[in-house]
């Protein structure tokens, strides 16, 4: 249905385009000198017909169901709904919706059936109305554009203005996305801090995200102090960096200074491949291979290793970060001016000395930027830890034990839950806000460092 | 005078390269050099080794899921058990059980007969039913059909059950293994390619579970993602590169885009959950919402690719077009953009490949539901390839381990094809000005 609607818009716009272009051409052929090319007159018709119709359909779709359901709910018999609170009403709404979709369970009351029937009818009416209105817009747009065709009409300027507006809108979408993230996170977090004091969240040492099932339950009241979750995230991040930084930097040094072109040509794609592997694959690798291997290694050495030790998640995350750090180091080393390298070599330094004493120090700012971005990525990485790290928040810095992370908690708190009316699900948004803020700060610093460093040698 | 002084210093600093202390020092410096070199090589090899282990372990654990053990049996579709008018209704379960009982007449106790039926997959009756529905003439005849065996027997056939372990620790006891060996000896067991893995949708039974729902879900989500992010990304990129004035606003947009590229993916999932599903009332688990979320994450990639490709078009082309009287828009639309398209396409495909592997935001919007049907459109509930991998990785049945690895192999194959296509585009259309 919707597909047909968009098809109609597309065809009508195309028709309008060709029709008006044809008219403009006829005008040119009959000796008039038009200000704008015929194609722009055609494009103007599209701007006036297809574009508003498209926007109208989108707006309609956003509001249609809401309006219809408001009408339905308003029409329900008052004696049935008077005693109900918001939750009960939403239950009834869901039931009517599923009856309308043809899924009838048991024998619903007649007034519910009636409501469902009128819901179906209203939807059909709305669909028809939408079609009619869209056709009207399309026809009006093409006709108005047709009436405007004249030698003096500046169709090109109009079309270019619309195009510019579209481009500005698209560029602003980036800002809109950020605003959307901030707004939605803050909105839900505020609701969370209504229920849990913000100080308790920021400084509490216990993280037990539960909600009491009964009001008088003693043990059910949860605790929402995020410190253990934060510490767990940091433990895994540190493990990841301990793996990734040396391997990444040393392989970049080798590739940059010592590798023959053939080795370079083989190693670079391998690293790119490592970077292109989705994180869920790394996560499965962690539980399939790394965690069992670590456990049996621990048994041989006589050390108790938890089944989902931070070492497994962190180590695999480190593997994931190797290409990231190595490519940043490679870029930073390559950006050091040749004159520095040549000068050092001319003074008799070996290649290794040139690298460790001249090139590497000069590249450090760029490398630090890369490492900061890697930290931000490690903190925000989700799938590896969801699969390989623990769920219980223990306050420990021992990487052999099982710890949990911010992202793990966000995912486990929200999976399968869509009602955000209790501290348990809302806590996920508070954690998300923290995650967003921390990574934002890290990213801004890192991007600033990298940018400044590039300007240094440009 | 200065010249003599220099000569003098040169003379006094004459170096005796044969001096053992110096020889030692040079040797030490060269040793350090070699050590750095070796350390670099070791690091690089470690990285490559990790990649090799990753790939090898996935292939090793996944290869068995590309075949599925089948048993060929004679099913007697008696007219009394199937309704000839409605061939979909019938006691197919009984027919399947009967087929096994006739094959093993020596099994008489009720308990054993019940265990006997466990050889075949629960889906055997539906396969038989579909065959009869497709061809109602089969009613009243004996149908010879290869049907999948259940997961434990599949493992047994693939040698993944160690017969030497004590019976109580095994998933199959001696009696069951003997049954299976009898079938094998009779030549009824075959192991064809596991087409169900690609054709079926998800199922609780590993031997029936397939990826078709996930593949369609991912396809629809990527389609939505492409339809939104491709035009918007190009428009934004062109605006920033060609039209935008240099001021605080455009600076802000730039910083924003760079930052969005580094925001954790799970945060996009939170945004989608609150804004798309909560505020706009869009359906949960739908590829539409998934695709919209992914498009927000792909946008920065496409914008950056567009800017690089547009920047690479030499100014002489712009100047020539402007000199001939084209407007700024005509220059961009008619000349700069067409020349930049290969670069933009390359960036877009790479962005889509990344979106294909993205899991966390899809989990949050509920694309990890258990759905046994492939979606019919962008509004249907469905899973996606990475979330299906997540579901299977979480499933307790042994058979899902191999299937998870196999699904990952399928995902990686798609990624390799997409990235390969991007590399091909770059090589084929790359232009040096």
C-alpha cells in the first residue's frame, strides 16, 4: 500500500518533469528565449509536486495511528474505562489493536470488538484520504509549476534554492542526531534520578539492578551505585590496551621502517581484515576459544580462573584494537617529515636508533591521539563483553575474576523490556548517558590532539 | 685561522675503528637495531597469528554445520491417516513413527519405541506433510524420503560424540548408537549439503534452524539504511565541501560528524529505543527501525567518503565549467559529482559492510526475537544476521555451536564480497589527475 503510494508520487513527479520540460521546449522552439533551461522548468515541477507530497506522507504516517487511536479510546464506553488507570488503558489499547489485526484470544467483550471494527474502518478511511490528498497535492503542484512557465521565470534559481535547502538540512541531520542522543538520554536519566538519588548512583559501591516484585519485599530493593561497573569497564579496558598497544605499535614500527614492500603488501590487508571483523565474531571467538584456553592454562598453573574472566574479554578486545592502534601509529610515523629521518641517518644513527630516538618521539602526539580513541572504543565496545564478560558487578581489579561493564549492563537491562517505568530499565539510560559523556570527552580530546599534530608538520 | 683550528680538531678526533671498545659499541648498537626489528616482526606475526587462529577456529567448529545427516526411510502414507481433501491435516507424526517401527521390528517395548522416534528430527513429519501437500497423489502409496536426523544423531554421524566415554555421560546410550549403526550399515544414512541452513528460518531444533529470516532481515535493514544514508550523506558531504561558508556553524557540524563516527554503537541503540520506538511509536524488532538506526551510524562514513572524493576532483574542472557560464549548482551536479561517484560508492559499500556486522543497536531495538518466519517487508518483526548469531551463540543445544560458527562464516563471506567489490570499484575507476 505504502509502496504504491511512493510509486505514485515517483511516477507523478516524473510525468510533471517531462510535461513541463516539453512545454518549455515548445516555447523555445516557437522563438522565445527562456531565462532557464527547459530541464529546470521540469525540475521545478518536481520541487512543487513530489517533494511536498513526500514530506506530507511522512508527517501523516507519524501522526495517523496516534490520532486514530485517540479517537477510538475517546469513543470507548465511559462506564468501562472510568475506573482504569494508564496501565489498564494501554492494555485495552493493545488488545483492541491485536483484535483489529485478526488475532483474537478468547471471547472479548462486544464493545472491544466494536472498537476494533471502527479502528479497522478508520484506518481504511485514513488510507483513502491520504491517497486522495496526495494525488491532489501532486496535481496542484504540477499545474502551478505549469502556469509559471514563461520566458522571464527564473526556474533555475528556484530549483537551486530548494536543492541548497535540502543539502543544508542533510548536513544539519548530524547535529540533530547528536541532539537526539543527548535529549533522549537526559530525558530518561532524569526520570531515573527521580527514583534513585544522583549521588547514590555516582558514588555507590553496590550495583544490584533489581526492583522489588512486592512492595514489602525485603531483599528485593536493588542498589544502583555504578562504581563497580565502572571499575569493571576499566579493568577490561586496561587488559585490552596491554595487549593492543605493544603489538600495535611494534608492528607499525616494523611495517614503517623495516618491512620489505612485499611484507607490507601482505601484512596491511591482514590487519585491515582484522579491523573489518564484526565484534560479535570476536565475542564468539572469546567464548569458543580464548576463555576455555585461559581456564585450562590456569588449571595447569594452579590458578583459579573464573569462567568469564576479564582476561578473555579484554584480551580479545585487545586483538580487535591492534589494527586500530597500528594504523594510527603508522599514519603518525609517516607524517614525520623526511628531513628529520634523513638528518638522523646522515649523522650515523642506525635505522633503529632513528626510529626510537627521532621518529617515534616526534610521532608521539599522533600516537597518543590514536590510543585515546582506542580507549574510547574499548569503553564503548559492546558485543565482546556482552558475550564474554560477567553479569554480576563485583568490585575488584583482579583480571582473573569475572567483572561486568557499562555496556553489558545496558544491554542486559534493556533486552526484552520496553516499558521504561522502573529504576531497573531507566538505570540503563543513566549508564548510557555516562558512557556517552566519557567517550565524548575522550573523542574530542583525541581528535583535537590528532588535528593539532597534523598542523604541526603540514 | 679557523680552517687550521678545524683541521686540528679533526686531527685530534681521529677515530681508530679497530679499537675493541668501539667495535663492541658498534656491535651493541647493531644488536639493539636487530632486537627492535625482531620485536616488530614478532608483534606483526602475533597479529597475523591471531587472525589465523580466529579464522581457523571458526572454520573448524563451523564446517560440520554445512552438512546435515539424513536418513532415508519408507513412509507408508495410508489413506486412513491422511485426509484426502485436506492433505495438510493428517497423523503424519504417526506415519513417521510407524516407518521407524517397521524398520526396527525387534524394538518392542513402548519406552524403546519412543526413544526410537527420537532418531528423526521433529521436523521430519512436516517435511513429509509438505511432500504430500505438494503431491496429493502420494496418499495411499509408500513414499521414500530422506529426512534429517535429530541433533544428537547428527553429532554421532559427524564423529563428535566419543563412543568411549562412559554411557551415562554420553548423549546417546549404547542401544541408540546400535540403532544408528544398523541404519548406517543398511546404507540409509546420507550427509548432503545442509541447504536448510540458508533456506529455513530460525527454529528451536538445531537441525532445522536456518538463516533465511536473518538474511532477509539484514537485507531489508540494509536497504532502508542505504535509501536513507546514501542521498543524505552525499548531500551533506557536498554541502560541507562545496557550498558551506567557513564559519562557526559549519565548524560545529564538522566536529559533530567526526564525533558521531566515534560514538559507541550501543548509544545509537538507546537513541532508537527512546526516539524511534518510544516517541514516534514505530514497531519493535522491525527492519525499518534497524535500518534507520544503522543509517545514523553509516552517515558519517558516507559524508567523509563524499568529501574526500569531491576534494579529489581537480579545480581545473570546476574552473572550466564556471568559465563557460555554468552556475555553481550546475558545476557540482553536472561535473564534480559524476566524477566523484566511484569514490562515494566505495565509501558507501564499506559503510554498509560495517552496518551489516553491527549488533548492539539491533539488540536494543528487539531484533533478537525468536521468529520462525522470514519477514515479508520492512515492518515485519525479524532478526538480522549478527543478532541471529547472538541468539544461536546463547542457545544451550550442542548443535548450535557449529551453526553459530557456520552463520559467522556466512556473515564473513558477505563482508568479504562487499569489501572486495569496494576494492574492485576503487581499482577500476581510480583516476589520477
